[in-house]
């Protein structure tokens, strides 16, 4: 294998010699140009799968979770050094590894003056204080580096007012509440979920709300009845009563002060007052034990049935304020928030294995390194998997047993929890190079939410390589069953092309570090993990998410005992990685992309067709563009089928691979969404409309139907033209190159 | 040659056979992989140069200028058919040729109700009428298809007011004038030059001006004294007294109703009222004979010395209005403008010669086809040259004597005169494909302004290939002298790297169809032509520019008798084209790019350094980025020097060529200039500041120095970061690929 590599790397003179020898010794003629046709080697994949070791992953996780490693803290620095040590290991490291720093705007509570939330009596006495910390059950929670629960990017400030209950804090929720309750100068308590974190405060402020408390409703995380301290962690995976979900309360991704610019020391920074998409009013997350005390004391009319939760009381709107019959009668809620913004140096750790045939083509595999607390699941379960993949590949490289055809880049991103910052700054700094050369981005953040099944979201181009890998990987303990066969039992869909297949979702949000790659750069991306059985639990995520209970103890006892699901993810994601790095022809499936576009088109025609016809806005150009796209995929598939890449010039495979690699880029339009930072992908950008179709079109349609203003219908037409042009432009890249 | 081509096209099996034969027969070992290393063949270039025929160019021009061919008129359609006939010719045509249509927003005078400009007495009588047409000297001017002089995109409307003289109509001019003259409700007469066409009206309206007349000052076009009808065309190349420069009065390029979208039938169009950058008040161009009558009758104080022109009178500001002693005493100027906007189908004619080794790499060569009237010089001199190039290359292709390594695309653009519309719509429609695959764009619009010397503007990357071609082409009639040696006598500069060389300018504006390629797509572009001796004439351009006198008669008598300068341009531009299409390694010079960036950096440091230091804005990151860029170019040059592309894998040359091709793309930033439509190139975008350096930085600095507002200094800092990131990002693309 390595010999072939060297032949192609060092060039044709050696290759010719091979040719001459073949001539002399009559070796078969159709195996020409072996040096440049390195293809995926199934024996390498088999070797990789065999060497991925669950015990190694467990050990990785133990190392990574020794201390809390919130971005830019001492614990984070320890993980930087650990990653570098591993990737620079002479026996199992990568070809090269280094760190890259950005000076980014983060938000922290004040260590000396903790945030406080109290109930204050009319005489000014604090008669109830919300817990400042989560109750310790293991020594992990007692680590002094555990950060107090807070809402990152909530402003500092003091707010005092009557409490109201506003469900999830959506616009609809506040609108409904405001019909009977005057929200001016109130504090709203809302649940996690239903709307993005910052939206809960941004929406509330529009109604006169002056402070927001956010809690995790037990019904949404603990399967209702499982919320007593005796039933929750450390007795189960459920969230303990004092557990609090931390999080970034920022809408945009990337460093907030340096939009579209990498955050270097001297980079221009916008004034903090110009930051958009963060809470305008003090905001603080609290545990459900405290929420229980507050909500069950609320006065006012009972909230609607759909707003009710698991507490053994009726959830009232609030008078505003508390019941006269409660111990909080006539009292206000007082919030004293001392968060502060700080510029801090955050590191990405980068590592590479150089490609032997096409070093200028990159497969990037990444995950963030920073956590909120110990982050055993989020993100260290992913990092533990990444380190096992690099260990196995690194050993093969160091032993001279293998080199990838293309280069593999590993990224251990910093400051993801604050808004995907490390990966976004990287994408901004290197955008020219990355756009030109990156074949795919594989993201494995939380690798294991639960131990029943694989799950994935991806660009349709990458669906097939994920499924191919899933077919090849066997589930440990169920040796006869493939990941694919297991997966299809838990989540499937009917594809017009393939019939019933595991459901690979679309990457429409900015939930992890794929955002800058997929949405900003237009790089074919995928997000792979293992999950729990959604039919058996209502948990919106694993219950220790962003709490001080997300520890090695928790992960090893309740998420993945034996670490076999971690192993499955490592094998599957590693298999995908190897197919992308080593296949002579990129394993991207164009038919799947056409199918997805047709699905979106049909949904758009069904939902918008009649109305748009009345508005004299034709959807025909869009239909034609999708048909052209389909025809172009057929044409390219045919060309591929009729090619013999072993015999033909290596430039032919390169040319087709360029078409495959750059297809996703064709959907990028920097003018499409001027108000959505970093979102440039016309097909997969985030969408607020409930209609699962082209996001610009769907959201513009929603707006126009609400307002019925001509200028809003114009925007519908504009988005229709934008998506039409993008799909047609993509089709042009797939037909004959000239 | 063709055999090599076929070998690479059909692939390695044949190549291996060659290897085997070599083995058997002992042919030298270092000539491996011949099929993929097709390089530029000097004998092909020599053949091309020999076959370029001045008589053919003359005949092309005669055919192209038979009738006026303003965009979308019957005459334009005739030229479309002529181009197609030529490019589809079985003996000298291209591999393929076709037309592409866009539905674009143009502006025309009303044929039935001509625009009128009059002097109207207090009693309402028109006592003077500006000529509606140019005086005929040949039958050409009598063609009924000659369009009346007008200002395209000036609104229709009626304006009546006292006349004032406002020099060139810049903001400074109006400001100066308004210090002593009340401009409310006045009509301003201004000269061409000094500011863009629409600016003259946009600026004036800010001061209360309600109509604008624009004329060509004889001093600026006819070398002062040469303005009598006996001295001008048809007696010389000078502009006749009734000659009028037509033109587009639009600031933006591309179709004005479909920004960033190709103008197809169903494409979303913005409301006409949303168009920016066109005159808000009626505007009309007039001849200098009429301007003489108006200006010499003006009352008021004498205008400054620098505002005076060639008329034998003092140019006064205007009272406003005319002198009591003149026959126009107390009279107003009345403008009745009937222009109307219309959606019209405009065609590009496209032709290709397919590349044999890398068909997915394009060299685009283009020129517009539409003129204002007969357009012998603008643009048909360029089209005549393009047709001669395609004839010579087409014959070689059809005879099987040659195939380019890369694909060559020819574009005959429509509706350029209205704002580079055809080329811009093409760039918008195919942006994904063009960005990914285009090596270079060569523009030859007006090929011959005059017959003394070549001139060129280009990206620094392309300077060297233009100079190489210029060295190789001999001047007809001066057979011992190269184009290069002639050029250097007329226009030169001192390069730190090369010493004294011909001055290749930068492509900083949007003067012709290179704009969308260079500024919007970031494709290395160049603009080549032949010009007059600027030391011997003050003409701002050739005097018949955009008039009805720009005819075959004019061109053949006064611009290029014998068509040898056309021949020189065809040979030079064709030579450049062949080097770009056929060189194994792209002939782009990185050192020249580094030199240009260093030149801009030094200018910025000199002009802004001290002020920015006081403002605590560091220029060090910019200096560092330029130094990194220089180091990266050295590194890549070294790699190239140490490579043997004949011996090494064809993927190595491809990889380096990708770096060279995509370098220009690295300077594209869609967020840099949100208010400048289509301008995304951080280095070469248009600039209003007089300091020849990075345009965003220079213009922001001008603004900040004027206002001294913190927010404006912030913009300076922002632009500094933008250009720093772009240059550094470009450097990253040039260093080792991983």
C-alpha cells in the first residue's frame, strides 16, 4: 500500500519503470497507473474496525473528564495538552499536530459575586433563595472549578418584579399570556425547549418582561414521575431536582464581536452594544426543585392544559405574582445577575494525516473539546471516540501500513458551548483554502446520548456512505446484527429510490460545529451519534445535559456501560472517514440529493402552489430546476458508470471528484439570508416555518401569509428565484464539464 | 499533438502500452506519461501569429458595422446571427456555439416623441432648440436606426428652470457653485468626465437641481483648437460640433431589476422605484455646438480658471440663468424627456473549443457585441479581433492540427452599453461553475483606441503572461521591434523585481465586461487594447466614442488605417490565450502579486500609518499578512522549481494549478462592500479615494478623516481586518497544501 503511495507521490518516472517492467514481464495490461488509482482497501477498513477498542475509549473518557474543562479555563488547557500529547505520540500519533488560538468574547458569572435569585417580601427580606449550586452526589460536583449555573451572554443587572409563568417563552406563549395578564415589569419563568434559549428573553422583553428564569420541566426530561431525588441520578440517568442546564443564550454562531472575521488579537471588534440575538434582560437558569416552589405558589388563572407540567399543582399564569395564600404572598422575585463579558484566548487543537495521492483534498473530522462542567457526554464522549480513531489510524500510519489517499484533518474545537466559536473562527480564517479543498466534514459531538441505536444527520450527498458504513459495522454483543439493521428498527423512512431505510435527517440547524462547514462554507457535512429509544422516553435530551452531573460516573453507569455504543460510533464514523479519504471516486450519492430536492419541491408545491398561483408567482422555474438537477445527476452517474478509472487518466477521476466535492458549494448564496449570520446554504439553512421545505421560501411564505403585504409576497418570489438559481447552478456543475 | 491529446483523453491503458513499448524498444525513460503533460507548443503559437490577418479583421469589421446594432434591436440580432454563422462554420468554427437569452431592463428614448431641450422665453416661446440628431457626414448617420442621443436610465419628465454651469458635476463642483448661486429649481449644464455619468445628476439633485445637461467639452476631447466643423470628422478623428456621447447613466452593473439573480423570464424583479444609482432628475447629453450657445450666454460670476473650457467666452456660473445682454435674456431652459424602461430579450453568443486534457478548466475570452450606434470601435474593433482569433484557432481545430489543453470559452456579450448586463447575468447564472473552473478571463472590448502602442490592465497574476506575449509579437511595419519594446516607450513603470517594464495597470473599475469576472467572481482577468499617444493629445478617449460617427469609415481612416494595430492586438491577446489554455503549468506570476500588495501596503503605511497609530489602530497585522503572502509565494515558486512535471504524477501539476487558479478567489469577500453591488474583490474594488491602495481601507480612511466620528474610525479598522484576513487567507492557499 505504502509503495503505491510513494510511486504516485514521487511521480511518473517510477510509474513508467513499472510500465516498462510490465512490458518485459508481461504482467496484465489493465492494471496501469497503479500509483494514482489508490482506492479504498477493504482490508484496511477491516483492520481498523477490529482495532477500535471500547476499553481505550473508556480510558480516553476517564482522562478527559478528570476536571471541569469549560472553555479557556485551566481544565480546558489540560485537555489541550492531553490532545497534543496524544496526537504527537511517536507510535500512535498523527503526521502533525498543533494548537491555534483565537481571542473570543465569552460570558462568565462573577466568581466573587454569585448570581442570586430570591423571593423578596414587601419589607425587603429575602424569604427564599434559589440554589446557587447543584447538590453534590459525587466528588465531581464538589470540584471548585464547577461553574455556577448561568445563562451565558445574559446581561448583568438587577430586576425585581412579580412572577408570571410563560410556558416555553415563545412569541405565541407571551401573546397568549398577555391577553389576560399585564406583563409590564414582571419576571417570567419559562421552560427549556420550544424556542431557542435567547428567544425566551428577547420575546419576553417585547412584552415588558424585565427578567427571565428558565428551568427544565421534569415532564420534558424525566419522564414525568421520575423526579424525586430517590429516583434521579445517582440512582438513574434522570436529572436531579437541583440540576440546572447551563447554556449559551446567543442566537448567532461564532465569536459575537468579530462577524465574518477570525478573532485575532488585533481584529476589529464591533461594540458590545451592537451584538444582536442575546437577552436584553437578565436571565438565569434554575433547577426544577426551585421552579416547583415558585410555580406552585403562582396566583392567577390556570394556564392551559398544554402548559401544565409534572409538578403536583396547577400551573397558574401568575397574578402577576404569588397567591395570597402562599408564603410568598405579595412578594417579588428579585434577580441579581453579575455575568460579565470577557475576551479570552481559546484554542483549537489541530492534527493531520497527510494524503499520499491528493494531499490537497481534505476530510475534516471534528468535535469540540470544551464542556460546561466535566462534560463526560457533551462533548467528551465524542472526543474519546475521536481519540480512539486517531490512535488506530495513527498506529497504521506510524507503522507504514497505510496512508490515506486524501489528507485527513482532525479538529478539537474550543468554545463550542458559547456558540460554536472555535470551529467558526477556523472556518472564517481559512475559508478560501477550506472552500477550495474540503471534501467533507464529519462531526461527532455527543457520540452517545443512549445505547440503543445509531442516528445521523447529513447532507443527502453523504447519506449513502453513512449507510454503507452502518451496514458493515456489527453491533458488539449482537454480532450477527449490523448497525444498519438495528438502526432501521428504531428510525426509518421510505425513500422513493431505496424503499425503507434508516432515517438520516437533514442538517438544518446550528446545533454543533458542523454549522460553519455546512451553512457558511457549503461543505458536505454529517453529524453522527448513538441515541436512546425515543419511543420509551420523553426526555428532550439525555437528562444530565449541561449539568454538573454529566460525569464519567454518569456516562459509564447510565449512558453506555461497557462503552460498546462508543465503540460502534467510532467504528461507523471511522469507516465513513476511511471511505471518504481513500475512495478513488468520492462516495457521494447524487441520486439521493435529487430525491431530497424533489421531496422539498413536492412539499412546496402542495403547501404553497395554489396560493402562489393566485398571487401570479410561478413555481414552474423551480420545478424545472429540480428536473434539470435530476437529469444532470443521471448524466453524471452514467459518465461514472462508463468510466474505467483504473485505465483512464487520473485527471478524469479528479475532475469528477471535483464535481462531487463542489456540488454542496453550489448551494451557497451569501445574499440569500442577510439577517441570518453565517447561513448561506439555500437548501439547509435553519427554518422557523413548520413546512419542511426550502427554508427561505417557507419562512417568507409564512410571513407573507400573515401580513398579506405585497412587499412580503415579493420576498416569497425573491426566495423562489434564489433557490431556483441555486439548484439550476448546481445542475450546471454536474453536466458535461464543457 | 492531437495524438497526445487522445492518449490522455482516452486514458492510461494506451499510456501503459506506450510504456511497455518504451520498455521493449528502449526509448528514453524520462519522457513518461506524455498524454497528460501537453504543454504550450511554440510552433502552434508561431503558426497562430503567422495566420492572424489584418485584411480578415478589416472584413470582419465591415460586416459587423453595416447597421447600428444597439442592444436588442434588429441590428443586434443581425450580429447575433453573424457570430453564430462564423462560430458554427464547418471549416473555421468552434466545437460548439449557441445563444443564451436574458430578459433585461433597458432604457430607450421614445421613437415617436423625441426628447427635447429648448430655451424658452418668458412668454413661453421656444427660442432655441438643441439638435435632436447629429449632423450627417456619411450615409451612416442617416440610417433610421441611429438612436437619438439620450441618457439611458434618466427618468422621463419635464423640467424648466434657469441654467447654471457646474463644471464636471462632482460634489465639490456643486458645493462650490452653491456657495454663491442658489441652485434650487435650476437646470445644470455639466461636462463629461470627472465623475461617473449618473453622479452628475444624483449630486445635482442634492442641491436642488431639477435637470441636467451633459456635454463633451472640446478641451477634453478635441485638443482645444480642433473643434471647428472644418477640422473635425470627416476631416480628422476629432468630434464634430453636433456629436453627442450617449451612455448608460447607471452606477451599478448587471440588470438593474435582478441583483444577484440571472434575469430570466420569471425571475423576481425589484420594483423600478427601488433602483439605486440612476439619475433622480431628467438628464440629457448634448453636443458642444449647442453647449456653446448655452454656456456663452450664461450670466453670473466667472467660473474658476480650472472650470474654463475651449469656447471663446468666459464660462460663468449662471445668474442663475442667462445674461440680460444675450438673446436668451430672462429665458429658462426646458427639458422634455420621454425615455422609458423596457424589458427586452438580450442575447449572449457563446462558443467553445473543448480542452483535451483538462476540459473542466476554462479560459474565457469575451467582448460585448452591442453598440450605441454602428460602434465600429466600441465594441466592433474588439469583436473583429475576436472573430479573427476564432477563425485561426477554429481552422487549426477543424484540421486536427491542435486542441487546447484546457477549454476555451468565447463570449459575445449583449447589452454591455447599458451596464455590462450580458456578462454579468452570465456570471450570475453560472457562478458556481465559473468560480470552480475558470482560470482566467481575457477582455478585449475596444481593441484599438489608437495606433501607437499596446496597453493593458490586469490582475498582477497575469501581468507576466501579457508581457511574455508582448515580447513575442512583432509590430507589423516595424518588423524588428516587439510590441513590448514599443509599449515600454509609451508607458512604463519601475518594478522592484523587474526594473523598467511596460506599465500594466490594475483592474480597479467596472469599465467593461471584466467587472463581473474580476470583481464578483474573483477570476484573474485582463483587459487588452491598443491606444494613442497620450503625450500628444488630451482626448479623454477617442473622440467619436458613443457617437454616430463611430463607423467603419472613421475606424479605417483615422483609428487604424491598414488594421495593423488590430492585428497586433489579435496576435498579443491570442498569444496570451494560447499560453493560458495550453501551458502545463499556468503562467501566473505570484511574485508580481506579492509586489503589488507590497506597493499597496507601503502606500497605506505612508498615508495612513501615523494617523492610525494615534487612533490606536495597528497596521501590523496587515504588514504581517503581506509578509506571509510574500513568503508563501516564495515557497510555492520553490516547489514549482523543484518539480519535474514531465516525470511526476499529473495530479501534482493539477494541484499547483488549482492553487494558481484559485488565488484570485481568495480575495473575494461578499461581506466587504455591502453597498457596492457586485464588488467583492478586497484588493481591486473601485475606489473613490485618491490614495492608490486597498480600496476599502482608503475610502473608509477618507470618510473618517472628514467626519472624525468613532464609528467611521471603526470602519477603517474593520476594512483593515477584512483586507488582512483576505491576504492572509490567500497566503494559506499558497503554502504547502497540508
